[in-house]
């Protein structure tokens, strides 16, 4: 619940204050190796991780009360195989959809995190291009982002057939 309710900019600033300023474990901005990726990564991943965890839990609770799960248990399957192979596979379809959408949302949501951590990324590039009225750069970044978003959604749709063999594309 906490991961979904905290705004990215506030969480980023608090992580900088705790791990960068108070404890001096991690760098606070810029790029100084792989340790520079930890704070922005945690900041960006907090919301999607909390959302996927809550959705996975609710999907699993819904699936575990269905008849085919009860049948699998009655056939003598172990609880592990019932949960992993039957329940999780069926619960993964809505979770996979949300994961695909969240990856697309990270493309747009990274602008604030890049600003907080002074990270030179695509979000900062597009904001600077808008301020300087550099429209070819804006168009290029938007086309690239749209292409990545469409490719991710295509991969999600193709993964549906792996999770549920009843789904066929003709």
C-alpha cells in the first residue's frame, strides 16, 4: 500500500536524504558506476512493484477458489504444483497485462525521477527539447517511445498464448 501511495519525487528525495546524505552509502546524483542506479531504480520500481504485487495477490485469491483448483487437489497433486502450474498460470494473464502497461508508463514517469537524481535520460532530453523548441528531437523521442510501447504490448499479447493455450491468433 505504501509503494502505491508515495509520489515518486518525494520517495526519491527521502531515499537521497537517507542513503546518500545521512548514511553516505550511495551517490545522490549523476553517474558513478552501478551504485548510481540503485536509488533511481528503487524510486521508479516502487509503484509498479506494489501494483503488481497487489494484483497478483488478488488474482491468486480469486483463482484458488475455483473448481479446477479443487479438482487438482482432489486428484492428489501437491500444493506446490497446484499453485505454480494451475493457479499462477491462470492468475498471470491480468498481471501480465498490467506489467506491460506499467513498462509503458515508466517511459513517461521517468521524467520526474531523472530530474530528482540529475540523471541525463530520455525524459530530460524531451523536456529540454520542448523548452528549446527543438521539434525534430521531440518527434524522434516520441516516435521511439511509441515504438517501444507498441513492441511491449505485442510481446504481452504473444505471451498470452504461452500462458493460456486456448488463446489462438489466426
